[in-house]
C-alpha cells in the first residue's frame, strides 16, 4: 500500500503539528499558542489555519470561544483515519496500539479469509499466490513488507466485499509499521503462515482458511509480545 501524504507547506505544517501532539509536546487539553506556533514553524497565518482545519476534521483539536484552540482527548480522535493511524504508529513503538490492531485483525481477517475461500476467483487466487512468491523471494525488509501488505490487500479484495476493502486500508497502515518492527528485529519467516492461508483458499476450504488466518494473526501478536 502506498502512502498518500499531504504535500507542500500545508502538508508539512499538518505533519509538524500532529507530530508535536503525538510526542506529547502539546498535551491533551493544552491550548495552542497560535502566534508562537506560526513563528516556530515559519508559516503564514493562512497555512497554519488550514493545517488546524485538517486536524479539527480528524478530531484531534477543537476551538471554543474564550478558550481558544486546544488538543482534544484521544478518545475524540478519528482513530480510523489513515493519517491518524500512521502518525500514531510512527510516533514510536506503541505496543498498546499494536495490541489493539491485533485484536481488530483477530475479529476481521479470519472471517475475511473464510469469505475469500468461498468467493475468490481464479484471478484472485493467482494474485495471492504471486504475493506469496514475492514474499519468499524478497531479499530485504522493504520487499518483504511490500509483499506482506500486498497479500493482505489482495485477500480483502478476494472477499468481494466493498466494506472489507475499506477496512484493509486502516489495517495496512498499522501492519506496515508492525512488519518493519517485527521483521527487522525478530528472526521470522512469514512465508509458511501466509502459504497456509493461500492453500486453504485455493482448496476452497472456508473453515481451513479461517483457522489458518487465525493462526497467522495469533503468531503476529506473539511476535509483538516477544519484543516487549
């Protein structure tokens, strides 16, 4: 999955503000000193205001009369927004967030694998097989991560459920950062677990696909636990 980041001064300002919030430099409930931020970031008032609109739309900040612009509690953030997910995962090794991601995957991905075993076309199966082969032949971390993300994206596509293809976009952001952390630290061969899912889908065996994907996600969670 390729990331589509905001570009230019506007995008840089959004990223800078989000980074400060995620790093705790501007804490939940803190009121933003807009003149100071404008000077520190060396941006126009227009650029700063536009950046604040973006963060407001994502639930990260709000503005009230007599109080000014302030950081919202995390419970108000749009956590399913792809930018918010990316900012959180890139803010550091947040194992709590990755744990929640694993819980979400346990609920969604085994059921998606079951559907894929029932609905996948021959072309879907061929694409999944090609992703596993790319994973097996990968020579570096970046190639492994790309192949892994491709497999999970193609799996969701093979369900032929438009809602699940949207959910995949959220999972992919966190999964990419999880893969970089785990595959770059823990000795792990991701191919056997993914091939087991592929084999079950190829055999059109929904229950085997469910079990194989559940085992894959459980292993993913266990790998994260080993890093704690």
